[in-house]
C-alpha cells in the first residue's frame, strides 16, 4: 500500500510539474529538443505510414468495389469517415507507442540513473521543462502531421489503384470520400490526432518519471519499455473513447 501511495503521489506531482511548465518548450534549449525529436520521429514513422496508407487504400477503394457492387458507394460513405476521423489518428498514436515510447521511457530512466535530473534539481530546474514538455509537444505535432499524411495518402493511393487497375469509378469514389467529410470532420480528426499524440507521450513519461525507477539493468530496461508501451497504448484507447463521447455530445 505504501508503494502504491508513493507511486500515485509521484505521478500527481509529475502532472503538476508538467502543467506548470507547459509553456517552457518555447525556451531555446527545449525548443531545439522538440524540433530534433519531431524530425527524428517523422523520419522514423513515415515509411510505416506510407505502407499503412497503401494497405488501407487498396481494399477500401478496389477490393470492396468488386465485393459490394452497387452497394459500394453507401459502404464507402460510411467507412471513409470512420477511417479518417477515428481510426487514422488512433493508428498513428499506437504507431508512436510501439516505435517511440519504449525508447523514451528507457532514456528518461537512464538520465535519472546517471544523476542528470538530480543536477537539474540543484539548479531549481525540473525534468518537466527538459526534456518532458518538449517531447509531449513533439509527439502531438508529429501525430497531427502523420495523420494528415496517412489520410491524404490513403485517398491518393486509392485513386491511383482504381485508375491503374481499372476497377470501379475512381473519380466517383474520391468524390464520395470528400463529400462525406465536412470541415468540422477534418478539424475533429486533427484535434483527435493532437490529443492522442500528447496522451501517448504523457503516459510513457509518467511510466518512467524520475524517481520511479531504481535500477537500469538490461532486464529492467526491457520491462520498463514494455510497461511504458502498454500504459501508453491503454491511455490512447481510453482517450479515443473519451473523445468519441465528447464529440458525440457536442454534435448531438
């Protein structure tokens, strides 16, 4: 019970520090870290995003045409908003969770184990300012950019597949997809991506917050990475459900 109470207190204090330092990413050093993390993430995630867009586009814009026949336009009008508004932001956030969060958590624990954060504390600086808040901003920015790219490439690949394979009417399918996405729907997709990206990073950071890890042996680092990845994935799923509920209430 004492350990659980300490963990809850530590994370509560971490959330307070992160909120208090939420604007510190604009400082020169944190901003440089944010940009570096953003660029590294984009380079790491883009090949996978392109592959996922291709894997979604071909079934959605070619296979279903042959399978559904005249029912295809109605099916696309239902499936496309679900992909663009809900699934794409969640896919990107989970991709960040799998590819980036374990390394983030292990790096935080390593910095703590070598005394970096203790030295910052002597200077009255918080790990929230550097590196945590800049990382959260970078994750949110990358999630939004990658989601836009994923949705856009899905449309492009779907249209190209229809044209090259001469299946259905690619122009009509493109019009259906665009007509069923209002400006508010695009905005909802972007907001969801930003929030899920931030939640992804926040969960990983809280899992490895300085002071919560006592050792960094190889096996412990592996477990920490898995624990942070699991916490981040669950947090993203819960956040997606909460966002769906909020947007449902607002639209109702």
